[in-house]
């Protein structure tokens, strides 16, 4: 400690700022389109679950003692079996839900799974491939741990496989090594909301298989879909050797901070070792609550929630089309977000939010944080790497939290302000 009372902190603290999403949670505005906060919760269902559990605990103190105690790092067997059954029955994940439920493990949120995977897979200088833009909750830990990130162009159908092949080739030339991880969110990705067609899912799997790369499939929004999407990439991984599949309860149940995953066995072993040092175990009480939800109520809850989320998306898309200045937006088939890009490349959505949007009771997420603070992208000819730069004329607008009426009103207000700013 120095004489002025400051301490010597780890190097990463000097170049990694507070999460943009975490920072925006501090604001209390009328038109909240920032973080992906679920706005449709099955509160009556959870009230019933909690009431039933309270009665069960009164009748069986031993059950209460067990549920309020420590448990296995990877999750309670009864909860893993419930999750395995849903993954088999609904998402067609290729595990035997009766005999291979141990292949499922849980973490405190899928964010912890992302961090633990990076922590166990990445040494400084290792290479990771991500879409451009990509989820900042993956990008920042990857940079923190010293990864070299190569971002890949995306279009309205997500990451473009041919550029992934080019990036692998360039990585071998520039860095002398094959990338370790390819990260994708195949269903209504964060931040753009795009969904990968089956042809691209197959191509990405084949690329990773051919080059011995771990494919990290983040399926956070798989249950929040307005139409039937292609099956998970994990369905191609018959031997559970190539794809690390992640899901989360936070979007489809409630923000009780439980992520669930199906990982290749060797990866799972190391991730759970890491988790043991991060938190010892996930709350058994939370697992009990979620076990009741997934075994009895999830289909009922989703049948009500998905049409309501779709109404919110439609209200936002309509208002953007009616009021925003020249630019393009994505057309998600589910999830929580629309991505908008101004035609004016000089537009700074971060400055505009601070100086204009927030004073008018509006909040969204500027696009800049969805690009790595240090990393690379392919040159125009695809034969070299150049420094990755954020596209400041972009924004992620979330439709999950507010009502359709508030969305329509707020987006029209935002559109008027943008039109005034951009002419």
C-alpha cells in the first residue's frame, strides 16, 4: 500500500473498465431498453412453488436441512436428471437422459460457465474466434485472460463460415497456432438478434471438427423463440467431443443465476474444478425451486411468455421503422434484442446516449462494447489481420423488459431525437 492509501492492483484492472451493462443497471429511466432484463416472469408459478416448498419443509425438516446446505459442485443429481430430460426431449441434445444425465452440469449463471471455460482453456496468447459484434460478457473475460481475439464478419444470418476458415488460416501464419475456441450464439444472438441457418451450423461444426477447435455454443435464448429454429449445433456432436453447449435459466425461468451445460467430458472435469474454487457449489435451495419449475411448469410458462415477448418485439420493430432516420436494423426471430446501425458512420451512439437519450428518460446499450477492447479482424481480402475497431454508429435495443405501449412511446421518442441529431 502506498502512503496515500492506494494498493497495487492486478494489471487487468488498469485497462478493463466496468461492464457497460452493469453500469447501465444503475439508471432508473421510464424507457428502459438496455440490459436484457426479463419482463415477463411466471410469478404466480413461483409463488406456488415457494408455498408448496414451505409446506414440504414444515412436514420434513430433514428435506429443509438438505436444501439449505452445501451440495455437489456440479449440481444435485435430481436437478441434473430433470435438466437432462428437457435437453433430450425438447432440444434433442444427444445424451441418454436416463443413463447419461451426469453429462449435464450447472454453474451460477451461464456467465460463470463462460468464465470458467475460458479460465480452464486459455493461456495468454491463445486465439479465440468470435462474431463481430459479440456478447461483451464473453469478450471482456477473454481479453482479461490474455486471449488474442479474431472477430469474424456477420450478416443478417449471423457469423459467416467462409471467413472463419480464412481466420484459422491467418492465425496459423500470424501466430503459429490454430485457434482454441469458436464462440457463437446460434439463436437470436446477443447483441444482433440473428439466428444461424442449419447450413451455417453444419459448416461451423465441420470447420471445428476439421481443425480440432472447441465450439462454444451459447444457447441463452433457445427457449425464447417466435418460430421453430434449426436444431442446436450440439445435435451434430454425437460423441460429445466437439461442442460445449450452454443454457441458462435466467431467460426462460427467472434470474436465479443458474446456468446448465453439456460439455465434453475432459472439459467438464476442468470447468467443475474451476467452479469449485469460484463458489464451492450452487445453492441447493435454488436448484429445488428450479427443479419444480422444469419438471412441472416450464411449458405452461413458455406458452404464455413467448407470444408476449413477440408482441414487444413487433411494437419495437414497427416503431423503429416508423421513426428512425436512415439506417438498418436486424429482424430477430426471438431473444431480447434488436441491433440498429446508423447510415451515418460518424454517429457516436455512446455520446448521444449520455448527452441526449438519458436526459430524455431513454436508455439503450451503445454498440461499442460489443467489439473487443483489443483484438483483430480480417482484412478486406481475408489474407491478413488488422486491429479490430468498434463501430460507434450502432446500438443494441432491448424489447424484453418494457410493455408494448411503453416500447412504442419510447422508441418513437428516441427516433425523433435521432432524426433531429442526424437530419
